[in-house]
C-alpha cells in the first residue's frame, strides 16, 4: 500500500504512513470485470424528435423551387430538347422530395 499524500510504501495493514503520518485508507480489492456482466441501457422508448427547422426548410425549399419550374415550363414551350431537360429535372426534384419526406417521417 502506498501513501496518497507522499507516495511512500507502507505495510498492507498500516493505518498511518510511516513517512509522513498521513491516515491511510484501505482500498477495496479490485476485480476484473466479467465480460457481458455490464448493464445494458434500456431501449429507446418513444418517437424520435425531429427539428422544426428541418421541416420548415423542406417546406420553404418546395415553395421557392416550384415557381422556378413553372417559369421554365413556360419558357421552353416550343423547344422539345429543353422540355426533356426540364422534365428530367422536375422528376429528380420529385424523387428527392419523396426521399426527404420518407426520411423525415420514419415508419415503425
């Protein structure tokens, strides 16, 4: 046993340090933890909380980008190549929106 104040070695049953006179405390014997004997935290109960900012951002993004597609659709009425590009872009937008919607509202 070592003194906590000066670090001097002392006999195992000593109550006081032989060097400085500090009161020695008996330290309990430490045992190695048995694997698998630890406590397991309880499973998460309840629905996960989503940030109101995430939902608000999604709604604002949709409101702001939708008029852009309307303007572009009016601008490319007589141009088939641009209509194809606009259709692909709008499809990607809708797929992204659907993915974000599903991710924001998980099914249990």
